[in-house]
C-alpha cells in the first residue's frame, strides 16, 4: 500500500469534520516558534536517552537548574508580542509535565494558555508542542504523523498537525523539528517532501483552508529541502495559488545577515514560519504583514568567546543559566 496515499486518506478523515469557531476576533494576531533547547525535567523517562539531564548525569541537572530554565523560558514567552501571541510552536520539550510546569510559572499562569503535545518516538525524548491562547484559538483536531525513512539511523520527531479556528478563521498548523545537522541533508529533504504532501492533502480535503508550517528545520530558507522539496517561495510575487507557500525569511538571512542560531560565528536561520498563499496579498480575513526574529539583550551573551550568541542553558558542561541556543521567530497577521 502506498504510504503517501494512506496518509492522504487519514488527513481527509481528520480534517473534513466541522470545526467550531473561536469568538474573539482582533485586528491582528501574532504566531511564534521557539526551540526551547533541551527542556528536560530531572526524572528519567523509561525508554528515553535522557541520562545527561538527570541529577547524576553529565550536566548535573537538578531542581534548581530546572526551575531556573522554566523561569527563563517563561520570561521570553511572556514578552513575545507583549504576551499576546495567539500560537507558539515549541520543540525540544521532554514531556507533558515540562509544559505544565512552564505554563504554571507566575509569568504565564494568569494568561489563558493551554498546550497540545503528543509523545513522539524520538530517542532522546524531545517532542514538539503547540501553546495557544484560549481567547484566540480553538483547537479541534490533532494528529502526530511519525517521521520514518531509511536514511536516518535513529528515532526522531514526527510532524504535529493541529487544526482549529484562529480568531474565527480555519487554519491548519504543522509543527516541525527536522533531523539535525548531524544527519545528512537527504533526511531533511525527505522531511520536506513529507510535509509538502501533508500540506497538499489538507488543502485537498479542506479547500480554502489556511496553512501555517513552523519549526526548527535545521536548514536555511534557501537549502534544497525548503527551496526545492517543500517549494517555499522567496517573494509574494512568486505565489500563484492559495496553496503555494511563502517563506518570508530568505532576505533576513541573506541580505540582513541575521538568524535564529549562531554557529562558528555565522548566523543561520533554521527556525522559520511559512504561510500558505491565501494568507498573503489582499483579501478579507487574516493576512501576513511582517516577521521578526525576537531578540532582547537578556537573551544574549555579552562577553567572552560567545559574545553575540544567544545565551544557552549549558555551554560545554558549564551551566550558564541561559535561555536557549535559538531565538524565537514571530510572524504578524493583520485582519483586512
């Protein structure tokens, strides 16, 4: 049986069901993605290689460090768009408990936030999730499509698909964390083709639906996976249909020389949010307006060999009490 055809059938069954609408409508909304960089608790999860993030592990990961990590991440999430982001996709969360602890932090507890998480088969136990504002988004259908190919040699994350109403408009979100740079590029190219098929299947099942693809792709906008396999376009002028994809991050990396993660003193832009063609240009409803790499001084290193880099949690084996080695990315949609 053709796996892509089977997948299309599953998508059709999942996404042709009626979806109730969220009632709160604003003039605009913001959508973010943030790689939380190893948000592990201090307890071993059976079957997962999480040993370096245990009290006796390499990183001596104890409750003090874990609570500080939660506090730092909550600070960033509470600041993005003044704490008003409608959706925040995240990756590198160990389990549901870490998300509960994160949203229970005082900086976030009073906000009307919830999350969607599905346990993946990742060997280390890190998953994708979607945090959402209950006032702006009503989720209705969720599926985790597993990653599987013959290229990678270890279990990795799948594709988290969430369907619902964003300020009253039907949207489908695909949250990703593609194979790392330690894997060869064909593994990410496979992921891109898989996501394109998922996008095409959703569009066929639910015509005119708006699709948002976000994640840590471990590739830049002009790498083959995103440019050729996913076919995410550089400019709105290249969009020919509602189902084409627009990737607004190309020029930020190549012209402005800015990115979401720094490696060997060069910025890379692995974290991106890509939107379908019917979120671009003119027309009624939510429309793409602009994008931003969210950067604030407290999230950055200001001295030493890594001055100018995002301030991560652990450098080498030294705890530096940072946030993440990635910066969040944000897109803003305005209601026309």
